[in-house]
C-alpha cells in the first residue's frame, strides 16, 4: 500500500481541545466550557514559555543604536535576550564584524558610577518589566560609527485567537505534549474527570519530557580537561 506522500498535518486549536476532552471523557456543551478550554490552552502556552528555551521561539533581531542613548525598549513580545553582539559596519560585505558583548545584571549596571561615559558598548543589561523589556548599554554608544545590536531573543508564544481555524504556535514535535497538557488542565476543572487527574498528569509529564529532550541543538561540543600541575 502507498503512503500519503505528505507530512504537513496541523491540527487546529479546536481539534486539540476536542482530542483533550476525549481523553478526559467529557464533552463541551456550553459556550462557557469552550471558552474555559481555550483559556486553559492560553495558560499552557504561558507555562511552555516559562519552562525552557523553546528553540522554535528563538529569533535573530537587530537594533540600531543612537549616539548618547543609553536604553532602548525591546519588542513587547520579547521574553528574554539569550545573547548579543555589537555589529560594526552593518551591511558591508567586506568589513561587517560582530563583537560579542557580555550581559551583566541590572544590579551591576546600577552600580556603574558614571553611566554617561560614551564609547563602543561592551556590556548590556536587561530589565524585564511587566510590559516591554528594556536593554541598557555600557558604555553609552558614541558617534564614532553606527553600532547595531544584533541579538537572539526568546519571543512569547502566540495566542489562541478567536476562530476555530488557528493552529498552535508549536512545532509538530510538541503536539502530543500540548494535547496531554490540555487534557490534564481540563480534567482539573471538570468534577466528573477528577479520577483521571493522576493518570493525565503522568501522561503530560512524559510527553513534555520527550518533546523537550528532542528540542535541542545537536552541534558537537568538545570538553578539554584542565590539569593544574605544579613544577
């Protein structure tokens, strides 16, 4: 028998909710129950964003720095900055150069005596507020040339939306974890499903662990032992 020849199945969020309720042995009969299940999905996405470095939500972003400007608001959906570099001569195929700069804590940044010192930035600090995160640079960018902050960020996972045709902002590798997590969360709110909570929680933990273990960088690393010898 021939296979389908395709590998692009993407269940909608509504389909995920239906599968989750099937596992709970409950039905969604009212509009409120559907709204409650969608809210559980939203909270599950928040939980995913707080758990680990989700590789599919990493993005490369650039920010052009302005002379004598110390702080800059990052996009509102930024969860955190993973790493950053100062890009010199951006766009020049011959002289463009990225210099990795270190991230310092806001406590260390506050301790800097004179934050108005200008030069090529060598450090940055992230203030993670309720709304837009803010990045601070030290030294403050000077006008010697145009500096571009090239960084990798974690973005917030997208919302469930209000239509039934929206798909989850996760790769196919996490479909089972999402559905298992939804089934567990829905069961916690439906009295008739209470006896299934331990089983559904175990299934969720196992599916999430399997997905997270696969969601990793497979680049080779080399560990060199250090020997402290005395002569």
